[in-house]
């Protein structure tokens, strides 16, 4: 039931992109996103794109071997989770 304006979207995407860049995530990297459906998922997804990196959506229901398989085979250099 949240409303996010385009201005808020842009500000949050920039904030997340700057944070990821500050952590050393370069263009071309893969960033796994393991978050439920929420506005923050979109902020992270668009921030990854803004950096020129690749988003790897990860199902939040994955556990143990399934999660290890997806993360291991995605060649992700970062994981953003809720």
C-alpha cells in the first residue's frame, strides 16, 4: 500500500547504486537479489542496471542446496538480501 513517486524512485536508486559502487561492485559484475516483492527490490534492481552490472533475481524460498546452486553458478560478486 505504499506510493513511491518517480522522484523518490530516482533518489533511492541513486542511493543504492552509490552504496554498491562504494562496496566495489564494478560494471559487468553479477549481483544476486534475494528480497521479497517490495519497492526496495526495484530500487536495488534499477541500481544494479545503473552501474552496468547484471541483476540475478533469487527466489526467497530457496534454502540450502538450491540456494548454494543458484548463487554458486551465477558468478555473483555480491548478494543483496532483505
